[in-house]
């Protein structure tokens, strides 16, 4: 009723483990005393008083619980909103890092480079010829896996009456690359060449899947079997099956001249690849590959993997499960990519620390 007191008949049968007597004995101050003396019109029996006490304080406890729950729910809701916001930021950061270009891919892994000691002067006529040559290489790569160019003429005369050398150059992509991958590899090769051999009169750079060379003297089509790079694994294989497979692969690779200058082969647990420059005739390609195989066997012995690059061809083989790639890379862009990834990771960790600190303050 309006006085806030319920009649005995309307009291629920709530079980509560505390009576006025036990409350006094346990000294629980937050439960108010229940006294029938304040309401003399209700002739309560001891059992009725216990039931009334149980109901009123159970009701008060429930209201207090609802109030605390409301506060906690409000705080929990706010924390969830903050958590969702921080999570969205972390997803963006991780996404940006995940979509950042990988610092080094198989196609543009650095293998070797060679630079002439002589240097041209910035702004010289040869620099103009070279820039034109390298532009032609970059423009041709999306359309073909091999091409050679000449820029300038030897009979041109520069200031002071001296002759201006022409720039000769070529590029070649591995035989299994499509035009898009070839173009991408050549662009990376040109960028690294500029970093490794700045202002050199002659330079060459080999990546995993493409090759670029230029010079102030003509060289295309002229057989050159000088060794420029060799690598042998430290692990060796003396198993008869391995040696038999290796020899079979190397013999097959020497037939690349009759296969447009590119061939892959496998026998047992051994695989290999060989390629000649596109300007070599089939006979010259066979000669170059024969010398490469001889160098490989003579210098690498029974190595489980070996690479031999001559000036105009290369031969490589490896046992299954053992294939090394050189890891050195002179690309300045790759350094920037690595730094960008590191910054993204640090930013994500910083946001996580801020979020944890916020949770501690609000809990």
C-alpha cells in the first residue's frame, strides 16, 4: 500500500538465510532492522516477522544489485566501444603492413653484379646515350623476354673534338617468366644497377630471374665464356643415386641451344636449369653450356647444389629439398619497405599498450 508495507497475505515465500536475530549476531550493518513496533496495526507472529524481513531485505538487495549491474553494464558497454575502435585501428595498421610489398621476392633476388672501374662525368654525352639505352630496355621488357639496343654513334663528336662512345646494352628474362613478371624484374634490375654501379662505363647485374648489361663497346653476339660468378653448397652428396641424377641433368641441360636457349631438367632427386643469352647461335650456346658444366663439376665437385654463371650463359642444379639463393640485395627501395613494415608493427604495439592502460583505469 502507500505506506510501503505489504500485508502478510501478499508476502512471497522468499527463502532468505538471515533473520533479525542472525543479522544482529553477525553484525551486518547494511541490512536495516525490521520491527513490527513501527506498525502496530499488523499483529505479526515471529514467523510472519521473519518472512517480512526476508522479503523487504531481499527486495533491497535486488535493487542494489540492479544498480551495481547498471553501472557495470554501462562501463562494460563503454569499454566494448573503445575496444571496437582500437580494434578497427589495429586492423587498418596490420592491413597496411600486410599489403606492404615484400622486401625481397624470388624473381628479384640479387645474384651478382660487375662494374667497370672507369666512370663517366655527370652531364656527359655518354650519360645521355646511356639514359636513352636504359629507357629502351625498360620499355621493351613488357613485350619480350630478350632484346638488345644501341644508343648513340661512335663517330659523333662532343665538345672539345673527342669522340662520344655509344651505349650498347641488352636484357634477358628467365625463360619461364611471362611478360608482366619480366617487366617487373627488369625494372628492379635497372634500379639496383643504378645503385651498385653509379656512373660506370660498363656494368652488368644478374637477379634470380633477369639480367641487364650495358657497355661502351659492342659485345652482343660475340661468344664469351669467362666465368663471372660461382657458388657451391657446403653440403655434399656421395650417394650413387644423387651423382647419377646430377650427371643426367647436366647432360640434358647442355641441349638448351636447341630449345631456344632455355631448358629445365630433372632426374631422380636432382633438378636443374640452364640458359644462354638470346643473341647466341645454337652452336655457341652449346659451347658456352659445355664449358659451364665443366667449370661446375671441376670447382663444386659433389656439392648438393651449384650455380655457375659465364658471361653469356649459366647452369644451375640442386638436390630436392636443398636449394640456396643468395640473400644479398642492394635495392635501396627494399630498405625503405623494411622500415615501413617496422614502423607499422611499432604503431600497432603502441596502440595495444594504450588500450591496455585504458582498461586498467576503467576497471
